[in-house]
């Protein structure tokens, strides 16, 4: 699918999610979000299912995307999210989403957004490691963002793409 962005506008607020891949499942009558991870940690070593990214991706697709795509697709079921890391080609994490999950997330994000909009001052973190590579460091700290050293080993995944099994959906 070409449009991998999901945008939600309400009043002066704009929420945006950029998906690696968004696919319509004709049999399941739902959307599948695919997200690729490339870090060295296995997906099973992370609490990825409860992460802010997972919750937000699914919430925003159902809240805004399903309304947007309603005229072009038959959408009967909730979206799902699948994470995959090419370093661990046999592993994938599939997150099912329910209407109860959506209601909880809608409430959570509304409260969070209201807290942010009503905040007058945002304190800087004391943990400077969190700031080192942040794109907003020049604004907050008046210092340029540090460059991450790219290690060649990180770029060489040594994958034999022909031996990677296809994933069925």
C-alpha cells in the first residue's frame, strides 16, 4: 500500500504514525501493520507488546485509518501489528487488537494529550544520555546532537535471503 501514514486531526491537534508497511487482509477484512526492527536485541527480549509504539500504531489506525479507508475496504475486524527483525528471521511478534484495547488506549491517549497540552513547563531530564542523540537537543540544551558511530558489523546482517522462510498471513 502506498500511503503508509496515518494522520488524525482534531481541533489544532495532529497525530501521525508512519508505518513500515500497511497491508489489507482480504480474508480477515482488516489491516495488518508490519514494523521492522533492526537492533541487536531479539524481539522476545523486549516488552514490545505493551510499548507506546504498539499501542499508538494500533489505536491511530483504528481511530483514523479505518474511517479513512472505509469507502475502499470492507473492514469488519480489528487491526493487528506484526514486528519482525531480520537478525532473527524465524521470530515475529504478532499483536492482536480488540475493541476493549482500543477503548483503554483512547482514554489513555486523551488523558496524556490533555496533560501535555495543559503543561506550562517541561523540565529537562537529569539523564544526559537520553539527550545525546535527540533531535531536540539544540533547542533544550543549546548543544548539537551527537552523531552515532555506525559500526560496519551492524550493517552486515549476513542473511541468505533465499533461506528466509516466507511468513503466512
